């Protein structure tokens, strides 16, 4: 296979339109883009998610192993346990810069200083309706608190990201005046572009970013929620316009519909745009598994990048493609290789959607070599379809073995592993749409 930006030696194969000169000419990526992971703070705000101190340390270590540039370790004012977790993560010196999240209050900033963090993300309501109806403040209070708290943060030597929440729903003139006044009379090292309620389209994000860039000359950070499924697209849109930092969570964990997913943003940048963030892409699946386990949170089995069924094939025609291409040309079937993100290798699973080639593929995997046009394959296929339809799910290793052994002699080729299952893998007996991590036993949450 050749080496083109869109078709790279069995690593990925995407559309050449991504690299069309006319498309590329409009992109203005910053020379350095950083990932600011907010799983430990915004991720934990998803209803029902609770991380212990040890959980937070394990996730921070895994994030550092992946190579994210910054970790938002929590909000010290939430509890003593949260503050203690932040201090411990800071002391571990994991590599990424450690940030805390604060309200625009001097007392919150003092707590962050006590934790020893490198920087803070400091929030203030920025839409008039939120200030008036949710906080019951006069508008001037938001401005005064912002100036006072950001000045104090600067005096303490903290890198300060001014974070005006609900900025995309604010009245534009008021919002732009607010950020300009805080930049002039208070302090900010960077400004967060905050779509708190996920209410912007990518085209609107482009306009919003342009207006902010025209008003203040500060580094910008993208913080977008996923209420319309556009958080990753909005984040990438902002990055193409020179925004420096992407706020992300693992597997879109976060309040309501979640945030831009770390794995979605990172892989889209790498493969579709040719922007290498310098992270360990091959650790993304493992990271997602860890966060899901500790959060007791299941994701759709077909979730992009890290879904457990992403590289599982059921249909007959695709099974035949996999049989022909898996060894030498796997990205004929997938936009990127499973190894690139640390996923298990592509495999055929057994269910109602199978064809002859699916059955022949699975039989070969357990040491039975018979051609797909052998009548015994048709017999096994008919029984598989009937069993899967009755079960409303895929079949397990043992279920397939029982069906196959009634038709063909399996012999020594159908060896078992030490766990008592076939050495050739199929997925556990779960529904087609229920393929979240089998380790997470609590009821699934929707993204």
C-alpha cells in the first residue's frame, strides 16, 4: 500500500478529499495544539458518576500515559477529598500540567494555590439571562468578581484561563465587552470559548471564534458540550481557526450529553487532518475501558474509536472481505487499523446476520477447514440464525461450538483456553446493542 496522507501503510485509509488543496487552504491550525482533559471534573459531573481519590489518581496516571498535555484534576471547593486528590496528583509529578477549576472567587483561588496546581480554569456566568435568573445577580457583579479573582490569580503566579460559562448564548455585545474588560482590567492568560449547553453548530462556532479573535488577542481554548452530537466537530472547527487548546473527556463522559471525546478529537485530527498531537494513540482503548470501569458507565458498543464492537463483523459479505483482506490489507474494511488505538483485532462474531463466509471463517478459527459452499455450512448457518433469533443476541463460543459439533467433527482443532472457552474469540453473549464493557454491571447510562 502506498504512502499518501489519506492512505498510510495499513494504518488508515480515509477520503482524499480531506487533503484536497482547496480544503486544506482554509485550515489555520496552531503550531501547537494541547489536550486539556476534564474527565476528573466535568466528567464526574455526569449524574451518578462518583470517583474516589484512588479512582482519580488511577485515571490521572492513565491520562499521563496517553500523553495528554494538561489534566483538570478537580474543583478544590467541592470537598476536602477533592482537594486532597488534587494535591496528591500534583505531588505525583506525572508529566502533564495540573489545573484546578474555580469559581470567580478569591477564596476558591486560594484553595487552588494550596493544592499546588500549575494553573486554574476560573468560571463566571457570562450570559445575562443566567446571571439574572440563575444567580440573581446584578450584571455588574459578574464583572467585578471576574476582575478581582483573576487579578489575585495572577499575583499568585497561576496560569489563568478565564472561563465565561454559557458564552455562546450570551448577548454578543455584552459578552464581548465582558471579556475585553476582564482582559484589560483583570487578567487572563487564555480565554475559554464555552458552549455550556451544546447549542452551537460548527458554522456558528466559526463565527463566534472570529468575533472573539477580533476583540482580544489571547490564546483561546475550546470547551464544547455534546447535546446535539457536535462537540467534537465544533472543537475541531475551532482548532482549524487557530484555537490552541481542546477541552475533552474520555469517551464523552460529562454532564447531560457529555463533552467532546478525547479519542474522537485526537483521532480525527491525526487521520483526517494530519495533525499529530504526539500522544499514545494506541492507549486510547485501554484508557476508555478504565474510565468506564471506574465510572460504572457503559458506552454504545458501536461508539467511534473505542466501542467494543467496532471491529466485530457479523454480515456474510463483510466476513468474506475480512477473510481476504485481514492479513495484508485490513484498512480496505476499516478507516483505521485496530492496533492504532489498541483495540482487539478484527473478528467475525456469530449471529443472525451471518452468511456462509461467516460460518466458514469461524470454523477455520477453531481448526475446521471446509469450504463455504459445503452443505454442512448451510446446515450450521440455518441453526445459528434460528438460535440467534430466538435469543435476540449474538451466540457465545460455547453455543457456536455445540451447534457446529452436531454437524461436523471438531477434533483437536477446537481447543479450549485455560478459562474453558474456545481459543478463537467471539464476543460474550450480549445483545447486539448492549456490547458495553462486561465489567460494568450497573445499568447503562445514555450519552
